[in-house]
C-alpha cells in the first residue's frame, strides 16, 4: 500500500471479497481484509491484512489493486527491515484486556449475554456495531431489539486474583469505567435500566472520581459488596442468574439480562518477549521494574517506559508518564537538540493589497467520491460564472502532489490572489493547501475551502441533483468569503529561555532539575526556609525505599546545579506577561525583585489535614501518619512496646468538607502497619476503613497485611468508630458487620490516616490566570489529555498542588511539567496572530462585555484610551467577544462579520 | 561526548502514551520515529466510547 | 405546537415545503461531527448550508437575523 497515493476513498474495501472479524469492534462485527481500523484512523490510509488477504494467501484475487483509482496498491511490495540509529528509546506498548474465557464459571465462552467491558464500550459507542443503541448480544440480528432491563457488572475479573489467574494486582481503572458504563448505559436506555455493580472495594481514588461515584449512587446505580463466584443461565430464557451473599449474611439469587465482566489489564506476551530481547527487568506481574524515584526509567540506560507498561493506570497518569518519559529520554541528548530536525524554508510573500481580486477555484473529484455523485463539470461551469473568479479547474485529486505543484505554478501564471478548493474538509486538508499557497508566495489566509465531500456527496449519495445544487451553493459561499479575505500576519515574539518553578518540594525540585539538565536556567522559589516540603517527614515509599536519603541527594543536586537559582523565604508578589514573556515580581525577606521567565511551573504542594476528631491533640496516643513516620524514623520505643495499634482511614477525606479520596492514605497506613509488625511481631493491628484503595501493585501490600494477621474492619460514614480516653491508652468502639454488634478495643497507638488538603491559593491562581477547582486544587486544561497544562499557555502544574498523589506520581508529573515547559523553551519564537480577535478602538465604547466573556483572559481594558485591547499571544481565536460586542468593534480575523455576512447572503442567492 | 549521540528518539507503541511522548520529544527539538504495529495510532483509547470522569468523547 | 409555514409564500402551498437551513458549526465539534457523518456515509436531507465558525460562542443575534433576512427558514447553531 502506497500511503502517499491512497486517498482513503474506500473503493478497495468495497470490492474486497474477504470478510474478517473486526478487532476494533471487539469482533462484534466484520471488516474487510483491506481496511482502515476505524473511520477516524490516523493516518487515514487503507491497509492490507496479510493474514486474511486472499491474494497474499492464495495468489488470486487482486480486486483492490484493479479498482484502486489512484494506483496505491502494489502486491509486489515486500516487508522490509529498516535499521535506525536513535539517541534513546521510549516504550509505550500498552496492555491487553484480560481474557475471561479461562474462567469457566462465568460462562463467557458460551453465554452470549456475558460480555467484557471493552466489548460493552463498543456497544455503547455511536461508531460501534449497534450505533450506540443499547442492544443485548442475543438481539443483535433482531429487527426490533428490546434492549436489557437489568445489567450487572462484576468487578475484579482478572485482577486481585491469585487463584484463577496470577494477577494479584489491582488494575486501577475498572471501578471507574464500570461506574461510567453504568451511567452511560442508563443514558442510552430508552426505558428505566437497573444497574448493579458487584465489587470488593470501590477504588475511585483519582481527581473527581469520588464525586463521580457518589453521583452514580444518587442516580440509582446499585453497589453490592460481593465477589460473584459464578454465572448460571436462567433455564428457558437468555437471562443470567447471580447468587450472592448480602452484607447482613443473607443469600440472594437475582437474575439479569446482561452481565459485564470488568476485566483487568495485563501485559501482552509480545511485550514480555520484547522486554526480554531488550534486557529490561520486569516485576513478577511483567510490569517494568522501576524505583519510585525514577518512575519512567528501566533497567537499561537509554530505554524509558510509560503508560500501562510501568503498572496499571488510567489515561491522565499515562499521559503524564509519557511526557515524563520524553523529558527523561532527551535529557542526555540535550546537546544534540535540533540536529536532526529540519528547518522550514521561508518564501517571500507577494503583496496583494493593490491587486484586483482574482479568485482561482479548484474542484476535486476525489476519484469517484465526489465525482460519482456531484456533477463536477456543472460545478466547474457554475464557478466560472461567479464574480471575481478568473480561473477554474477540475482535478481528479486536488490533494495529490502533482496537482499541488501545478497549483503553485497556476497561482503565479494566472496571477491568482485568492484560492478556493472545493473538495473534502478543511479540518484535514486546509493545512496542506495553505502550504501550497505559502510555496507560491501567497499569504496562507487567502484560502477558503468548500466541503463538497464530507458535507455533500457522501451524505447525499442518493440525490445527485440536490448534491450538485448544494455543491454549487457551497462554492458560491466560499467564493463570496474568499473575495473578502485579507492577508493575516503572524508575528514571532521572542522567548525568554528560563523557567520559574514555585515550590521547593519533591515535585518542584524534580521539575527544576529536569529543566536545568536540559540546559535552561531555573529560578526555584520556596516560601519556607528550607527545601524538601512535606517529604521531609515521610519515612518510606510503598516499595520500601528510604525517602530521607533520596531527598538529601535531591536537595544536594539542586544546590550544586549551576543553572538553578534557589530563592528561599520567597513568595510571588505580582505576575505580568504571557507565554514566553513572563515578568514576575517576587518578595523575599530582603525586599522585592523582578524575574523574567518564559514558563512557570506551579508545584506548591498541599498540606496535612489537622483533625479535630478522634481525640487528636488531646491524647498522646493519637497521631497522624506523618507523626507515626517520625516515630518510625527515630525508632521510638513506643513502637516496640505497643500491644495494640489501630489505624482509622478517611479522617477528613470522602466527607462533606473534602468530598474526595486523598489517594495515598490506605497504602501509607498499611505500609506503616507492616513496618510495626516487622519491628514488633506481637502487636495486634486493626485498620478501620471504608474501602481499601491499594491500587495497582500496591495490592501486594494489602494481601501481605492480611496474611500477617492485620485485622481490617469496615465502617460506614454514619457509624464511625468512637474513640474515648482510657488512661495511657484509648478505647475504640466500633460496629462489626459480620457479627452485627458493637465491639471495643484498647490501643496504645491510634494512627489517623488524615486527608491531604489544598492551600486554596486563590492569589497565586489569579496571578497566573489559572483556575482552582472547588476543593482548591489547580484545575488543569483537560483532565485526560492535558493533565499538567493550563488553558493559559506557558503555565504548568505538578505534584500535590494538582491533587494528592504518592511520590512516584509526583515525580512523573514534575518531569511531565518540565517536558511540556521544554516545548515552549525550545521554540525560537512564539507565533502570535493569525486567526485572533482584534478590537477596533474607534468603534469600542469600553463597555467591557468582551472582557467578561473572554475565556482566556486575553482582553484588557486600556484605561488611558478607554477601550478594550486584545493580547494576541493569549487570544485563541474563539470569537466569543465578537458575539458579545454590541457595536461590532470586536473582529475575528479570518472570520470577520463582513465575511460571515457574505457567506450568509450567498447561501441562498442562486 | 556529543560525537556519536543521535538527536532522535524512537517511541514504540502508538497509543495515547506513545503519541504524547512522541509529540513532546518532537516539539522539543528531536526527530521522532513512532513505531506502531497496527495500521493506525490511537490504541485502546480509540476503542472507548466515553472517558471518566468528564464523560468526554474518547476520540 | 408545530410550526405553521402556511402563510409564507403562495407558491409554497403548491409544492412540498423544503426548509432552507443555515448551520453555524463550531470548527472543533459540530463541523468535525458533520465530517464524520460523511465518513460514516450517514444520509440526511440536503437542506443545510453549513458555515464554519471557530466557536459557537461567536455567533451573535446579528448572524441569526442576517440568516433569516437572506431567506433561511431555520438556523442551527452547533457547538
């Protein structure tokens, strides 16, 4: 397949006689042996599946080659081996979904309505086999499916299971996706739908996850704490019977129409083979063996890993690790930066301001994709009749390289100064054609597209006359706009090649070091008088590494790094500027001074909740996990002398004041409990919890704790344990759910697993024009895809300022923030202008309507002139100000009102 | 030491992690080879309908 | 209540009324969705004339009124 020639018209797949199970849709439907995996595939090029192609297998057929209109298929093409020299390698091989066929008691292999969660994703998806309609697998081929009335989700299938498989870890994502699927299913169902999730612990430890879970409960999703052993068919129907034990001990039988197995993740055998070949150490679950302080490093120098390969994780964490891996992988290569990338040559731009308007129109057939429906010849003839149009041409493929070359010539030869292409969509092809304009010496904004394929021939395939009429209308509208286009300038602003990092904890120091090692000067601000933050009090990581010794090294490295300037006892007074050009006033004990920097990283951390409950501060036996870490570090005799120790989880977390999970406390308590057990094996340890959230491979600790006889008692938020003074010890009264009665114990040490709370630093947030969420955490630009960025470019977040997280995640996020910052610092200049808003000061009445609607805070009020002004560097070109402006003073360049009115007027002007 | 060092990075896997790693490395001045075994990038995320907790479309 | 188009035009009563619709489509969502409808070969009536905008927030009452002035029977703002 020649990807340069393939125009993704789909003729080949249409003609291919071989049907194959479609992996993208989890084999729920068929595809062809020549295919694109899904309609939005990047690159959108057809590929031959050699396992199923009849020509490759049997030497006969070749239908695709025969019918391909662009000659892209070449069966003589052979597999080639290519040797590449690279500076470093990043492995992101992902995961495979656990295959539940091996669990015969679930009947996945023979009960049609038992499916996996990933199959259910495809059923729910609008691009899936059911077009997003909630349909039972047994009803797939029925004309009028009724859909399920009751769905059950079974959690921990292929996770937290050492009996039926060897996956002892928690897959970390299944609780959340099951909750999501239950809500989506309710949304998609035409009739009321009963959703029940059978679980052991609900693990919604991420940012905003607990709210999502609570919301699902409110919407009627049933959460039943029970691990289901088997699924039985209801005889004579397609129904499925589940037997479970209720919390009070009663045995229940309930039938469902559909059961979804919340399958965990595991490593693909190919990934394990690849790791062996590369010599990378894997842990006992085949995840990358890494230490907490180098989360994306592998055992082989120069090879880095990210995503599910380093342990089960969700999308935001994968994206953070990916950025972290990019930063770590290029650290050693900083001195060869820009040696293998190419610089774009610039061609001088023709001044068209004094030229009469000369529009050229290029109408594309797109093989038969347009030409097979729309009468292209008629459209060409019509375009010729439009005002200011001096040249019209019909192309088989306007996007092909030879047409582009020809277009460049024609622009000069015919003196064209506006170009309209009637073809596919600007979303994929505008950039390509703009490139051609640039090559011809025309400003790239003198270009307009008429979408006569995606919006016309493809969607009106059965009505060629109407499609042709619409194509003419679209061309007329495009030409009307094109006549009013003017060149737009993009300006390059210089970038200050240094960074400001706020916060001298682990996250801040890591980010600062990463940037310094990449060659950029860093100002590191710390409000306290020493570096280290809260990590100074932490004892060990969940893997058992000493945090103190790591921290010592880190602080030393920061101090000896020439490119880092540390500012102690310092706060931010005022911030001016924007991406690449910040100017910040800092306040130190010795007075104020100004720092120029191109980027800012907010790593200002969080703090421990100071409990008012459970006799904290009133009784010497009651302490927090940080206090306990102190005792463990100094080997306090109380650890060895204690007979009874207890931990109470969720103190200040998951309540009304802090409706989120603090993420680290379950692991912290269990790790400390195990440490006490190690030093004092006779101690009885009790842990009072709501859900144990030892996600990922932390689950090993939980299993170990149970094995060592640490006792776990669950409590409900409305029946919290009651703590009373009892001389030197404290008494804890609690409800035992199994016995259904109140018990009490006396403990020498009561450790409270306290919440992590934010500083709610509104001042800092406002200084950098970034938002806080309702819990006071800095709110990133996009929770999934831009987890360390802000909508305000050039400002990044990492560590606990973003959300509570363990050290390895803070470090990964800090490296990610450095990585994102590098994409700015390595730029020669910041491009501003293009499609941005502009305010005509003559028309502006200074009403501030635009200022209030601007989502990017790009508009300021010039008090001297009494008018609003747009900062081109901050404007994203959304045009919200245009709609808000009562006097049409605000103009969106490239989409101005004159142009839009012309399009509107032309829409029905035939 | 510069001698022999390559200003390029290979990223193995074109899922969301691989894509992000490739973008960041490329945008900070390194040539990137993104290697994916299937005909398209996107990985498992492209199969998902919606993503939690924002219910954004996965595409 | 269903819309009553009866008194629009005398001609209209003679033939089947086909509304003319202008659709303002946000580049980042609706326009892309309309592209995908094409990729998936979904079929819909050819009455829509799309206008691409950079955000639905940029569409003001002026644009809507101009749309009706130019003969549109309906306006869709997608964002």
